[in-house]
């Protein structure tokens, strides 16, 4: 799991980073609200842990800017503010969960993993049989996509899109259907968000023997080169 931790307290950030990395997570730190959205866009994490008290921009502004930019990553707000009003503000700004300080590290890990699992919950494992296409092999049991035998570094949304397209290679999948699968239950996400995922995937499929094709008015499909 790839996690972006946006926290300006260096001691706390380092402690959390070390603890979560021992849990086999890949953790990137950002300590400034003004740089947070750019770091978010660059990393494309699976989960974001976001402090509210940040220099540059506060956490609520960071979250609002990220959602406006089409970043739909699950967000856990982590803050010393513990009032109901602050919790409501965070959730209304687009947060998925809220954990006040002080907190237990095991609870933080459990909440982060729950947010990550929630993304996969809309992908029924029986709906995506094992498939080989070009140099790609989809392993539904391990939720992994292999390119020439090596596991590809895909975000959950990239995997969801590829799983949908590889269900029937060569057949178009409507953009609206992909939106439902890639951004499950997120009514405020625009169709253009799929284009962002497609753009990133095209870069990763350069040597895969397949092309991700856009069919105007129909959607997307995988085509053998």
C-alpha cells in the first residue's frame, strides 16, 4: 500500500513513517500544506493521512483543493482538534475518516487498511477471471497485473480500470461504467477523472504489446498491437 502522510510535526511524522513501514506500507512524507496537492498528484497514493494544522495551507484547504483537482484518494484526517464541529467540517470537505490525537498506532493502521480495502470492495473477485492479453497477465486472486512476468506498479484505481478492460479484451467499456468501478460510491467525481487514470496507464503499457484505445462516444478498450 502506498500512503502519503501530510504532517508538519517532524517527530510524529518520523514515528508514524517508521511504524507504518514496518507494516509493509510505502510511506511518503509532506510537511507543508502548500506543497501537499502537488505531492499527492505526483505519488498517486492509495490512502492519504492528513493533519489539519499545517503551514502554507491548512488541512481543510488542502483537502478541498485536492477534491476540486479530481483527486479521489481516501483520506483519513489526523488532528488534535477533537470537537464534533471539526469532524463535520472535515467530512464535509471530502474526508473519509477522522482520528483525533492522541491515538493508538494499531487503530491508525486498522483505519488506513479499512480505507484501502473499501476501494477494492466494489470489485467482485469472481467477476474478473484470470486473463492473459499481449504481455499482460491479470491475477484476480492476488489483485496483481503482470507485465512479462513482473508485477506492475499500479494504484488501486489503475488496477480496477485494467481489470474491467481485461475482462473482455477488445470490447469497449463505457466511460460511465468505468467511473462506477474505478471510483465506487463517489458521486462527486467527474467523468474526466477516468481520463487521468487512462493517461497514467498508457505510460505504463508502452512495452505490453497492447494499446489502450479511446473510442469517442463508446469508452475504452484494449487492443493488441
